[in-house]
C-alpha cells in the first residue's frame, strides 16, 4: 500500500542560516540620513526658488515701469503733448 508523502522536509541540522552582514545596520543608517538630508535640501531649494521668482518679477516690473515712464516722456517731448 502507498504511503502519503511528507508535507514538510525533515529538519536537517546541516542547513545553516546565511551569515549576517556586519555593515548592514550602519549602511541603513547612512541611507536614511542621506534621504533626510536630501529631503531638507529639496525643501530649502524650493523655498529659495520662490524667493528668486518674486525678486525677478519685481525687477521686471520696475524695469518695465522705468522704460514706460521714459518712453512717455519722450513721446510728450516729441509731439508736444
């Protein structure tokens, strides 16, 4: 008569667990510190990008105003308005 097959292999004492990596913990800490630093750097750069945008926009508006004023002054002078 046939015997049913074993569902689990027999416990073998010669099977070893893989050796642990001694640098794994410190490498993981370095990776997380680098990720946090990159996140802080991204937010800082994003904030400075907004500041640069408003400064350039203000400069463009001022230059446009100066050019418009000078142009209107010349138009009045030439046409005698």
